[in-house]
C-alpha cells in the first residue's frame, strides 16, 4: 500500500505543477473550474493513511478509497493493476 500512496502523491504533485503552469500562462481565472480542491483533499487522505496505525478501524476503508482514487491514473505507466479495488 505504501507504493500506491507514493504513486498517488506523485501524480497529485504532477497535476499541481500542470495547474500552476496553466495559471502562470493563462491567468488564475483559467483555474476557476479546476480540480485543485479535489487534488488537495486526495493528497490529505493519502497523507492521513501514511500516518494512520494499521490497527485503526478506518484504515481498510481509507485504503479502498485511495485505490478508487488512484484509478484515475490507471493509464500512467507506473500504475499497477494489483492496485485496482
């Protein structure tokens, strides 16, 4: 699961850099309908999972949610099919 969390955080960072480029090139207005809030929330979930104790009753549900969210990057060459929910 650690590899999935690292993968997901790396993809979020890539997306954030892409949004920053768009904002710099086209202006902040270009991001009004962006997915930046969703990226921030997904990153927070990934970071929460990293610090969560395995015995925490929420860990299984959060792991499943991260697998579902990572599917949006299934076309990325580093995505692993065993991560599918």
